[in-house]
């Protein structure tokens, strides 16, 4: 059943893509921003408390709703899990963002390639060479292939609906708080370390899968 739910979620993503309106992660971002403004301090312990308040209530709610759905019907539980997993993955979106970069590079349109890659990376792309544009796009696809696909599937198969909620929200908080800036270096430490821990195995499985799908020998050396 878990495998069927995972396949159903991937198919939903392939057909519909990411939800265009009211994406749950956008609402979570607002929730996390509100908590950060209220609890921020140059403190690792305060950051851990903020992380817990941001993530754990939603994990608990997913666990409760999944249990209630299972009591009603196994199919209702499966549908609930599939909807959560669908909201957590973004395989189609990865392709939608990466293909314009590849197309522009193929035609020699370096300005178009820089603009396209600028939509998927946080760095300044105005002066990147074609090689660096290709590298930036490849790195982003590889990382997000873990964050938005493999990692979510891994934790769903391991812990069900609560697992995918835990993983995706922790991953989102790392993207918001996990920076070594003066403001976030200590406060965001818990978010960064928890995300690292949750990705310890999925990231390696992601890299191994990409290696098997591409130039295997070169990829393994890298």
C-alpha cells in the first residue's frame, strides 16, 4: 500500500505539478516567519525551541489525522497520505525549471541561460560563463532532487504521513534559517543540523541514483 501511495503521489505531480494556489509550504513559511520574529535570539537553544514549535504541531496533526482516517477506511488513509506526499514532492517542477536553462545553452543564448538559472539558484548569475551556468543548474537539480523527491519519498516509506511532513517542513526551515549569517548563525543551527541528519541517507541514495542514470564511472569518482 505504501508503494502504491508513493506511485500515486508521483503521478499526481506529473499530471498537475505543484499546486499553483495556496501551496501548504507557503502557509508554513508565514507560520515559521511569525515564530522567528517572536522568538529570535542569538541562541542555539532558542532556535531549537522555535524549530519545535514550527514543525512538531503539524507532525502531530498529520499523525492524528492519519490515524483517524485509518479507523474509517484504509483507502481514506491512503488518499490522505497520497495528498500529503503530492504536496511535498516537486519532480515536475524540477524539469520545468531546468529545461529552459538547457534549451538556452543548446542555442548559445547565454543571457537567456543566466536568466533561467537565476530563477532556481540564490547566487548572482549575471556574470556566469556557460560552464558555470550549467554547473549551477546541475547542482540545483541534484540538491532539489533530494529535497523535493527522494528525501520526501524516503521518509514517507519509513514513517508514513507524519514522516513526510517532518521531513518537508524541516527541509523548508533549513532553507529559511540554516544560514551562517550574523542573525541566523546560532539561531538557525538546529534547523541546519536537523535537516543534515534527516538527509544523511537520502542524499547519498539520490547521488547514487543520478550516478547510475548518467556517466556512471565519472559520477562515482566525483
